[in-house]
C-alpha cells in the first residue's frame, strides 16, 4: 500500500489523488503546495488503497486517473455511486476518447480534466469547491456535441407519431387517443411501440420526461 499524506491543516480543502504514476502524483502535490490556497493532499497509487482509507477518512475532492493498476477509474466511479458520504470525483487523465469522457460523467464524475491542461488546476479546484462543473473548453465541446447528437437521433418522429405523442402525455387512455386519432387499437399500439423505440423509453412517465427534455412538447 502506497499512500503519501500531507499534513491535514484545519480549514484546508482535503483532496485525494488516485494515480498509478508516482512522478505525476509528486508533481500534482508540489503544484498545489505552491498555491496560496491551503490544500491537504493524500496520494494513492491504487484504487483499492483509496477505497479502504476513504471509508474512515473524509475528502472534499477526489482526482482520479482512468488508467489505474488493478481497479480502473471507471470502476472506482461506479463504486463511489453507492457510497453516501463521498468526495466530489473529478477525472484527471490523459485519456481524450469521447466515449470514455461520457462514461465518466454517466458514472457520477463532476469534472474531467486532461493532464495536459494541468496549468488550469487551481482555477478548476476553485470551481469544484464551489460545487460548479469542472470542465475545460475541450471537454465542454464533447458534452455539447453529445447533447446535439442525442437531439438529432431522438427527433425523427413522423407527423402522425408526433400527434400521438402529444395525446399520450395527457390523461387520456390509449383507447381514447386511438378514437380521437381515428385509428384502430392495433395501429395505435404500433405507433406507441415506434415512439418508445425512437425515444428509448418504456413508460408514459419516461416518455413525458424525455419528450420535454428534447423539446418535443
């Protein structure tokens, strides 16, 4: 078990860094020590070591690499989702793959920083402590592109399907909607299956939420 622990100063921002690269860990801690702000940083080279220690030691922020020996960063994020008292997890990595970025946010990360952007570290920590989103312009663009892509994929409802959608999210029964539309129950069920499939939902409640998110209502 390898843990490098700074002195825990009262009123400091308590940070855990999980990264398999010891040289990077040393550079990270050194950079923060030169800051005017007060940080207490503990370094872990394995996710397992952090997991055991963090059960009894509280942190404000967790910086973690995705590529770790043993349990990887995405798996650690999934583990943290089940823990009640947990630090705000921020990915700090060299991995620039769009899919990995999206996976990290889906698993609870509140930020994603590339190691080559470390010069912005102190400003980003300030945002994290203030409960803000911790993303640089590069990562923000990935998230924006994903939202735009989702809208484009989820919008191709036919005019008829859109009419059915608007009635489905009301309090009308399926039979009432079919009667208003002047179609058979069989055709109505077919429209519903198509709409659910296109919007990737499986209930009326989910349909209403997704349709509002996508601006379809």
